[in-house]
C-alpha cells in the first residue's frame, strides 16, 4: 500500500472549483460554497488570477457580526 507521505498533491487536486470575484456579495459566495460542496472559494480577478480565498467560516463570522450589530446596538 502507498504511504500518504508519498502521494503527490496533484492526485487530490480539484480542477473544477467554483470561484468568486471581489465584486460579488457574501450571499453569492455562500451560495457557491454550499452548491459546490466547498469549504472555501478562491477570489479571482477578471483574468482569473488568484487574489485570495474566502472560507465558509469567514462568511458565517461576518453574518454573526452583522446580526450582533443589529440586535446589540
């Protein structure tokens, strides 16, 4: 059996990954994450150059803070 230590990353790499642009909303990002069963979304520019990533946790945290601001202030 092959050891996990020797398996190349390319063997697990996903090529069809949903992405988001900086102009899209947190709601857009959350929908893409959930519809595509991803934990994170690459954030890309119009040339599909990687700018960063946004995670499901990032979006949930933003929603939590928004709700907290509404109800606590």
